[in-house]
C-alpha cells in the first residue's frame, strides 16, 4: 500500500500537523465549554475535514494538473449560478441548494482552493523572469484574480472577495513582479479610493466602516470587555461572564478570539498567535525551499497569505482595529465550510511535498531532491 511506502513518510511534512492539531484541540475544548451540541457538530466537521484532507493528499495531483483550469472555471460557473439560482440568507445570496437533499454549498469557499491552484498553475506554466513579471503577465494574472473577485463581491460578500483579491496579488508579490507595477497600482488605488467608496460599496458596508471610525459597535464593545475580563491567565467557565451570559456575540465563530482570551487570558492569546505565526512562517519557508518547483511554491505562498489575512482581519476586528466582517480563524472558529476548505488546502500542500520523490515527477521537473 502507498501509505506503507517508507519514502512517503521520509518526505512527509510533520511540522504542519504539529502546529495545526493544537489549534484544533484548543478550539474543540472552548466550543465544548460553550455548547455540547456545537461540539458534537464540530466533530462531524472534523470527520469531513479529515476525508477532504485524505482525498487531496492521495490524489495524483501532478498527473491531473491539466484539470486545474477546468476546476477553476467550474467554480466560476457555480458563482454565476448563485446569481440565478442562489439561496438568500440574511440579505445575501451566497449559497446553492443541492436538489432533493436540501443541502446547501457555498461556491465562494470551493473557489479558494481552486483559485490558489489556478494561480500556482499559471506561475508554473510561465515562471517569472529575473526582474519578476512584466505588465503583460500581470494583466493576465489580474484577469484570473478579478473574475472570482467580481462575482463574489456581487453576492454580496465583501470579506471573501477581498480575501481572494489580496491573496492573489500577495502570491504575485512573493513570487516576483516588477516593482514599477506595484507603484503604479498603488497610485491608481489612492486616486480611485473615494470613487470606489461612494459608488462601489453598499450602504451596510459603509455603515460598518463608519462604525469602525466612530463609536465601536455593540459586538466590538462586548469583545473588548471579554478581553479585559480575561486578564493574564483567564477566567474559569463560571467567571467568564461575557461568554457565559451570552453578552459576547458569536463567541464560537467570529469572536472566538475574544472568547479565548476571556477563558485563557493574555497567555492563551500569545500561544494561539504563536502557533499561527509559526504556521505562516513555515509555509513561507516552503516558498523558498521549493522555489524551483513553481507549482508547490505558488500553492505554499497562497496558503500562507490566506492564513495571514484570515488571522489578521479576525484579530483586528475583535479588538476594534478593523470593521466587523465574517472572517473566521482558520482551523479554530466553529463552522464546516472554512475548516474543510483549509483541510483541502493542507492536503494539497502535503501531496506536493510528500510525493516529490515520484520518479515521473522528478523527471518532469528535472529537479534532484
């Protein structure tokens, strides 16, 4: 069996699971304290996530690379389908219902692994030159970045759209683009920002920004109180009043960072952020380690950017330094979509690392490991 091959385990990246598993365990402990029902559902999500990881880990991705553009455009088609057949919840149309089983899927989540693999696939097909990508290549990449961005923005889902936008250009920044392009792009954004604010944002999005710049919203005020209540070492379950009496909104998902500090204090927050920091640094090290393998390097850069953006936005939102948006903490916040998405990405990265001893793969890339 392939899982008994010694070469597989000699190349397997054990650092990632050593950083991810403690995050998952701490999350389950917190959610168990909050709700036995949610904790039970979370175990189901863990099961689906494990299956998703194994599926992508065992797929012969190197031999199926030609399917990546088809997968990307299939996800684009799903996003287009949301416009015509989508299910609306809380004023947003972001889901598609699977006929007969009444189960919904969120195409914007499926798009994330497809998006990262597509950008990495394009980088592999045309690697950057010594000075990085020029204008022509940058425009081509921008097309593949802007198509899903525009479709997700229209749902509307500004948070997910911006995550894809920043992740896409973040990958290009790590891989290499002519610095004159970045300077020009920054100038264009600075000039266009007032127009984009007036005509590109919906009223509720403007309100979030206004609330952020003005008085903190109810959610943020309760979050800050929970953080202050945690102190250095945190409070017991009975003393964690903000979460116990439900003052802290969405304490197991969007505001789980504040819940963490109330229960485990400043020390607990440092441990959690330290795990995330080490995980991001590890994936960035893989970008350099596999710099001659442009596909693996691009995927690693994409995962590092996604985790960095998710963690940064969520933490800043929790402490009142960013507008409130529905951005979860990877592997940590309660919910299935985000967890399964990141497990898929984790499986893809492990596949690219572990099976690099494959003779056909090495011959194709002409790389000696």
